C-alpha cells in the first residue's frame, strides 16, 4: 500500500516522515483488494492463518497469495488438492513500457540468537546447532521436508539437485513426536498438472519461489515498524469488512502513522527509515 515513484522506488514516508500510504495508487490497490472479497469464501476478512490454509487445502479457492510453504503444509495430510496445485509469481500490474511489475512480500527470516548469560559450553553447543541447521549440506534437506517449517534461503536451495530432495523422504531424520511421518512434498506416486513428473513439479515450485524472491518488496522493519504495520492492518481489515471505504481506511491509517512518528521521535524515525531505505537499495529491492 505504499506510494510508488515513477522510477519504481517504494515509499512508505517522504523525507519529512509524512505517510505516503494513502496515495492515489495505494487507494486504487486497496479498492482492488476489496473487490477480490466478492470472489473469496464467506467472512474472508475474518479468516486467520489456519482457516486460510484450510480453505486452500480443501479446494475452496483457486488461488491463494501465500508463502512458498502452502504446498508443504498440504503434503502433511490427505487433502483434495494434493498434487493439483502449482506456484507462480505474485500478480502484478502493467507498466507504460508493457512490462509487468510484481512486488512479493519480503518478510523477516528466522534468526539464531545465543544469550550472553549461558555458559561457554552451552554457547558452543548452540552455535554448533545453528551452524549445522543453516549449513547447505543439511539445510537443503530441511527446506524440502514438509514438517520442518524452513523455506529456501540459499542459492543452493533453488537448483535441480535441491528439487530432487522434494521428491523423497528426508534421509536425515526419523519419525517421532511432532514428526509423525517422513514423506516427500512431491511424491512420485501423485499425479501433477500438465503431466509433470514429481521432479518437474518440484522444480516448478522452487523456481516460482525464486522469481518472487527476485521481485521482493521491502516490508517495514525499522524500530517502531510493528506499530505502523498493526495500524495499517487494522484499517485494511475495516475496508475489507465494509466498515470504512478504501480512502477512509488509508487516510485513518496515515493519521495513526503521524501520531506514531511523534511518539517515537521524528528525528530518530527519520534516521531509522533512511537506514531501511539505504539497505533496501543496497540489496536492489528499490
């Protein structure tokens, strides 16, 4: 819902920390979002994470904008859509030159933290655990396991060799509490769209995820960002439920953002926001 400059730069605030989330383009985007509820399940504005996943698994929707693990969740059980689903780049909008611009969410990743109060022995053990989990030799198996909750995060996770891991059980673990089965995300026993093999389906899955990573949209992650996100979410939900028009919702959210800027300190927020923009530019996301 951010304003977007002609050059493609994503803006949440201007240089003076004036919110840009209620721009003309942002209102149009929210209007489209509200319109999609006409084609969604009843009470869609009230659905939480679990309910949204269930709608997909039961085949009640034909498209769901989600993280790459939606298919992985589905592999854990006997659901109607197992085998009958594909991944794709998030929808976009046509530019003046005919190209299509897409903005996929780039949310926080998991972090490994070791408390300073631990003994040296436990610190070393924790460091070894973090190193092992994140090492390419082990993580390539973990991201292809539907029960680990890990998504691809290294270049090695987007190769054909990595795709093969999605077609077989994880050889690094057995079953047990929390891991009742050891099944592949894409079983060779299933049928897939367009007569794809299990490996073809796995490649299609991770390559779509890779495209979305390449079209990442930087989410707010500077000090105080959680408050901005919460207020924006509240008013977007109100627009989806019909309590506010898209224009009213974003105007109200912008007003809350102005209050938050003052509460957190304008100068401090300016610096934190600039650091956020600089990092996003360094990573070529804006």
